[in-house]
C-alpha cells in the first residue's frame, strides 16, 4: 500500500511517499527557517505564505523521487493537529483537493503521535506497548502507547516546551535562532558543573517545567561581564539540567507503567548529549531506548504517512469535510 503524507504544521512543508508503513520511497521537506531567523522565532504569516508557495512543488518532487505516478497512491494522509492554523489549512486544502482529484481516501493525523511513529521507520525491533516522549519546540509530553490507535498522555509541560526553552536561552545568550543546535555547540566547550541550575519541580512527577530554568539563566547574567566562556558554561549547565529532567521523568514513566521500551520523538531528539546520556541511563535501568534517525527528528511527512498506514489498516477513515482540529 502506497501512502502520501503531507505535513505543514509549523514552518516546514513536507511531502513523502511511504510503502506499507515502513519503506520510505521519498521524503521531501522545504523549510522557511531562514526567513524566521531574524525574528527569533516562527512568524505564522511567513510560514503559511511560504507553504502555499511550496506545497505543490514538494509533492511533485516526492512523486518524482519515489518513481511513481499519482494514480498509484492508495491513501492521502495529512497533519490536522496540532499546529499553526494558517499552516495546517495549506496542507489540509492541498491534500483534500488531491484526494478528490485522484478519487483516493483521506486520513488526518495527529502530528505529535507521528513523531513517535518516526521510530518505526528507522527500527524493526520495536514491540508495543511502550512509553513515548515527544520533545520539541512546541511540545514536551509523555505517552503510554498501547498500540497505534490507543495513545494516552501521562505527562506534559506546565509552561515552556523544552525546545522553546532552548530557543529562549539561546536568545538570552545572544546566540541566535533556532536555539537547539546553537546551545549544543556552545555547550561542547562549556563546564557543565560550573553553575548550579535545575528545572522546577511539578505537582505531578511526570509533568515538566522549563520556564524557571530559563529565567534563572537570565538572572544569572545580570550584573556580570558576559564573555564567550560564560556563555559556554551557561549553555552546558542549562543543557545538562534540561536533559536530566527529560531522562528522569521518562525512566520514571517506564517504571510506573512497567514498560521496558522507550520511544523518543521531536526536534530535541537530535541533541547528541540527550541521545548519548539517555541511552546510557536506559541501558542501566534495563530499558530499551529508541531514537529516530536524525533526518526524521524534525517535522517531516514520512512519519505522517507511516502512521496513517497503520491507522487505516485499523479502520480509521476521514472524508472531505475534514478540517484542522484543536485537540
């Protein structure tokens, strides 16, 4: 079964062709990141305008790369939540028009759940149930995954998402945007033991909070002479604390639910310190930890198409009245 995926939840525009939920025949992504960088974050109007201009192009490129004809598509899938309303509307409108013109079925997908599914495109030895952690610029959530159609949230951030905190700390340090790669680069030369930073506690042990540590970085800089060494140390200490919080709560969720498989998804999953430290901690705890390959950590349509295949097999269906969803 050949599934087309369309992803347009934020600043990327993605189109992918996936066969039988596993084999990625094409995965094309156009990003408007460079247009947002000077503003220090994603500007929704810029994102949706760029998506409107590029969605047909990425679809055509995906078809060409996969070496198929449009008529060979068996299912059109698309992101319907969560995301920027204008951006979602671009992908939804294009996918609906395409499904109508090809007379193919249509299926809307939860963007967050598809980040978890990205692991199944990179690994063949995952067995459910499992615990999923999606950690990105807009989301930091823990899930109990019984199967592809039964996913339950068991923890989430109370304020800033982890990736959002990386962006804000990078801005405080004058490093630029997006913050994740820049903080990681600074942290490599910093002393992670030099400054004591910690994420705030939460009433539920599986929830997260990153706003406090961001503010702590801001206050630490006040009245101090800021040089490169200080920026590197702060970046290293912030990154270490954020990573520790993610690891602690993810492993706690595994213990609480008596689960031995942990699946990570989202842009922060590309952070090398997070990957290496979690893999070590999970191994020591007797838990198998999975990360997507680097190119599937960021927003992409392959994960959308892959999850759609699994849900379609279980009977999930949508029609042309499909629209963006709030939850």
